[in-house]
C-alpha cells in the first residue's frame, strides 16, 4: 500500500468512527419513540401507546415493584436516589392501597444487569437479601407493574420518562431532576399525589425541585 492509499484508508476510518459517534450521541440525546406526551414539563415517551393513557391504566393495578438501581460503593448517591424518587413512589402507592414491593437492585449497570437485591417483600418491617434469579422473577411477575429508577446519565440532553404496559423507567439527566420525573408519573396515575406527599416529611425535598 502506497502513502496515498494509506492516507485515504485512515481518512475513511476516521469518517466511519465519527459517523458512529454522532449517531450514538444523537440517538441517546434525542429519544425516538412512536408516542410522546408531556406532564408538568416532563416528556413521556412510549412505543406501546399514549403515555398518559398507559399511566392511567397502570395506576389501576393492585401491585407494584419500586426498583432503584444502586451503584457500588457510593452510599451518598444511592441515598439521594432512594429519598428523591423511590420513597416518593412508595409513599404515594401505599396511600393508594397498592401492594408495594421495594427492590433495591445492587451493583446496577446501564445495561440493566445487577448483582442481587434487597427487598421488603411488601412489608415495611421486613428487609431480606435476594439473589439475582429471585429478584428477576419478582420483576417479571405479571401481577406487578415495575417502576425502575436508575442513576442519572449526564450524557442525556434531557430528562424523560419511558413508559410501557408493564414498566416505567425514569431517565434522569441529573439527581435534581428525579423528583420532577417522579411527580410527573405519579400525577398522571393518581389525583391525590400532592396531598399524599404533603402528609409526609418528603414534601420539602420533593417540591424544592419538583
């Protein structure tokens, strides 16, 4: 290969890498789904139907998993994730007489994998360690709808919520966006959301950013 061909090959490789990078960032920053709506300034996306309608129907279900995805060796960030979002769902769901199972997914990865989990099994006085297969079985239980709360991703251009028939995923860009996303989902599900939160000590933290 002569020098001209070598330079051309390098240029083509760089073009291909730039195209891949641009496509990856563009798709991540600009989610594309069939259906979109807004609630309190928060974008709700879905491929399965109108997000507002899906959330209203989901709210009628009798049982929920609330699943914050904890990261390893960062108790401070895990506490923020738990207090600013997971507990808000637990409170409002409980006030609405829903069977609410808390599943803290340990060593949660962006791919959705996790090591194991800690659960209250629907009882506030219970805390048990569960292995991955048992956690997964609970998440896949057809009687339950799941609220998945991963840690924020700073590479997102905006925070949003992804809604399907059986699952809600909070896609936050920052930790301060978590209450706002949580409120958007819960207000679409239950009219008494704000009343339920104001009756708890979560109100100050939630409404400061939500």
